C-alpha cells in the first residue's frame, strides 16, 4: 500500500513508517516499534502472528509440571535430611537447667588466636542452639584481633529466682554486644578461647557447663551417611558441569576467532 492509494484527500494525511502505513500522523510520531492507538495493518498482524508464543506454566504438559514439582519436593526433602548435621556432631548437647544464657566474644579475622573461637561458633554453637532453643546465646564479634576471645556461661544460683525478662543484648558484628554483668542470683564462668583449638574449647565447655552430649540414633547415622553420599555425588556432578561449561566457552571462542579471521580474509580480497 502506498500513500497515493488512499485518495487525493487522504494521501496528504497518511504517513509511511517502515512497512506500515498509519493514517494518523500524531500516532505515527509516537511510533516505537508497536502500534498502540491505531489499528495495525495486515503486514503487522502477519508478522506478529508468526512470533512463537512464550511457554507458560499452564501451557506445559502435565508430565512436565509433575516433574518440576517433584524436583522441588526432592530438593526440600534433601534439605530437611541435611538437618541431621545440626542434630549430631560436636556441640550437640543438652544443657542443664541452671544454665541461663551464653555469651561469646571474638574477632572477625582469624589471626592472633581467633581461629579456634570462630570454628566453635560456626560448628558447635548452632548445635547447642538446636538442642537448647530457650537458652539465649549472644555473639559479639569485634575488629580488634588483639582483644580477648571469651566464652561466658551464666548459671542460676541454687534456690535463686531470676526474672524472665533479664536484659540481654542482641548479637553484634561491630563489638556492641558486650557480656552483661550477672544478675542477682547468677554466677559467671568464663572460658578463655584465644589461641586454642575448637575441640579444646568444646571439651572445657562440656566440663564446666555440665552439658550432656546427644548420642546419634541409628536413624541419624543412616541419614548422615546418606547426606555424605549426596554431597559426594553433588561434587562429582558440579565438576562435570564445570568441565562442560568450559568446553562450551572454548568452542564458542574458537568459532568467534575463526569468524573474525574469515572476515579479515574477505576484507583483504
């Protein structure tokens, strides 16, 4: 279609935009690749009808949707099974009733004797919290590696009655959660963690707190073994995918280099 086909009166108002003819110049000024206010011509409709529709969840087959759901269920199931690592291992222990709260303080960086406290915090403390959710545990991390690395245990004195709303600071990464003074009817036991291995820190903690280690059940041992097997298989799969991605990148780079060399040869002819 050409502007002259619209007649002598209307041809002056028509405007050609690429392969489309818009009868309203104002709408043509706002044209950005799609027609919004005016009706598209037959060419635009034909081109648009040839575009493949994007797949949606509703357009997927029932078997594909089922597989997607099963993958999500299995992933969540494996994550729940991985909780066996928190239920068992170093730090899985039940504290006595007279332990009221726990406070840790150590530096962010590992040098100058803060490696053992950091490992105790990462491995043992989550298990202690899992088995003793009612005991407040506060961690105060500082930027001063020359400072102390201490583990403070608060005990209720025999026969003492403590308030249920005792002030306890929130954990801090900037050194703001210092160990509070013991309340009336409390006593404090402090463990020096600096320049010590996490195993030694845990042993002294178990001895001074009177905590009872949790023995893994046969089911826990089975789940722990399955979790280790899944991790080993996952490591093999990740390595295989990494090699495949590297091979694909290498092939893509070789193709790009060959194309550039061919283009250089053609331009020199």
